[in-house]
C-alpha cells in the first residue's frame, strides 16, 4: 500500500485461533480497530475527550478481503491510510502483512463518520486537518 500513515506491529495469540489453527475471521476486526485507535491516539486525539465535546466517531461499514490466514505465533504489521470519501464520511484503508515475508493477509476498508450532539453526521474541521483530509 502506498502513502501509509501509520504502522502497528502485533503477534497472534493462541486464544485468537480456531480449531483449524488459524486466526478466526472475526478477530481481524479487533486487529483493525486496535490499529485505528492507536493511530488516533498517536495524533494526540482521545476518544473520551472527543465524546465530551459531543463528537462521536462511528463505523458505518467494514469491507474485508481475506487473502492469507495468520496462525498461532505469527507476527504481523497492520498499516493504514485515510481517505476522504464524501463531505461527511472518511475511510481507513487498512492492510495486514505477515512478518517476515510481507505476505498480504487482508485488505480492508473501514468507513466512518462523526456524529454530533444532535445525533447528526458532522465532520469537524479540526479532525479533517489532523487527519490530513482537507
């Protein structure tokens, strides 16, 4: 993936695997979410503070293309970049690669928006600037 904004390295834990010895498909969403939260935190943003200001970041859709399974003990890197999808929606383009062979494990698009205090979609200018979406 080009123009990577953030990278997060992790390792598969035993309890994340199914009876076949591979990571259960639902666990990949946890990996993706951990990467997004770590990225947002690295920018100096805090979900609790945003919520106190009446800004709630929400996921609207997740698309995942599974390529190669991870197995118990595998190390991997989760990368992301952000895209502006519309005036009110943004996308986290996320890939996971197995270490050390850099084999693509999954490709994902996580579509989100921000909800204001009235429960309406609103993408604040300060978030747009911090994420480089302007």
